[in-house]
């Protein structure tokens, strides 16, 4: 009897060893079920584990899905695979493949958002580079809960998406991307700057609105303080701002040449028809434009017009302004082919 028990235990031990050896081979032998060349995998948000395995099979990363499915059953933790884009090395084991996908950090995309872009343009740039479409981003920047969480009382986040070059996780949600950009503004808009705005009698919305107009008027940082001084002087004199970019914003669509009839556009954003600042920012201004409003040039200027060669000429009187307009027209004629 003892001999029989000994034989059974020996047989059971041998079977267990063989089983564990087989499982180990199945899990850890390189290249048993995986591609011998580098492959790429894209995991979108809300993809379930089985769908990821089917995508691995479709793109040739694995020969069959059942070995990886079984591996995932033996190690359930490996079901947790983050959305992202993966470059999969060749010849991995079944376990190694799933662990690589489970543990690999999310890939990042470096994106530049220039100063002066409105929400729609930012949405287009982000949607071309990240895993969401522009419609979802536009919904996110108008979401009342998101706006309240970031202390924005306006209807959307126009003006609060701080320009710059940033690294975004490719799988970022629209809410995460919008929240990050608002957070960059909050980081920039320090207590010191808030006190400066208060001393000038500017609310946060008022500051961003005026800064957005300055941003839209000139790309030249050296001019921004002068442009800011013009609009601040006009506000103090209760003059309408008559800022062309506000009309462009009111009209919507792509920027184009404005005609006199456009200046009559019926919109609260049209500063040719309405006194004071428009209801909110018309784009997302950068640091230089915000600082220009907080630290404007000390001037008596209330007019400016393009030089025709980049930059603007500034004036304190209508007579001087009209003379600058003549200079602008002469400069334009001089740039036309065939004219001296």
C-alpha cells in the first residue's frame, strides 16, 4: 500500500512539474505566438481586452488570439492596458507582450499652440494630433462643470487656453487637454498679476478680452504695449474701440478682408457698434499681450493704422491718423507690380 501511495505521489509530482513546465514555456518562450518583426498597435479609449487581442491578431502582432487570451486569464492584471500607440518589439513571449502593453507608459505628442488662436482652431490642431475629434473638444470647453471647476464664469473657455508648446498624452480626453491648458493660464496668472489687474480696474474676463484684441491686432511683441495703450485710452475717453478683429470674430468663418458694410454687423462683439469691451475674449492671448494690458505704454495715442510694411503707425489726433492712412495707401501702391 505504501508503495502504491509513493508511486501516485511521484506520478502526481511528475505531472505537476510537466504541467508547470508547459505553462512556463507557453507563457515565457519568446516568439512562440508573436511576430518576428516590429509591429504597431493603437489602443483607443474604451477598447476592451478581447478587442485589443483581435487588433493584435489583425495587425500581425500575434499568430493567434487564444494563447494571449489564456495568458490574460492566468494573469488577470495584464487585462489593464492603457489607451495609446505602441511600437511592439519582435519575438516577445505571450506574457512579455501583454506585460509590455500593460506597463508601457503612454506615448506623448508635442504640440505647439500659437498665440491668438480661437477655440475652433485649437480644436482642429488638437484633434489632428490626439485621440479625439474637434467636436468633442468644443463640447468640453463649453461644459459647465468643467468651466466651474476651473473658475470660469463665461459660457466657454475662450481666452483661457494658454498658448505654448506642450507634451500631451496621445490618449488624453478633451476634458484633460482643456483642463491642462486652462491650468497653464492659472499658473501664469499669479497673485501679483491679479493685483495689477485689480489696480487697473480690470476683471479677469476684461483683462483677457482686451489682451485678446491686442493679440489679434499685432504679432509684434514690441508693439503690443502701444496697441494696449490705444485701447485703454479709448476706454477712458468713452470712445468705441473700433477694433477690426472684433468684427472678424462677430462675422465668424475664416479671416478675410473687411468691407464697410461689415462694420454694421449686428453682434455684441462688434466694437464699431457698441461701447466698451465685447462680452468676452475673441481668441486665446499669450503672455506678452496679457502683460501689455497690465503694463501698457504711457501714451496719448487713440488711433493706429498698418504701415503696409509690417507694424503700425500711431496717432494722438484724427488729423495725424488721416496722414498715417495716406502713408499706408502709398505703401500699398508701392508694393503693387508695375507701379513706382
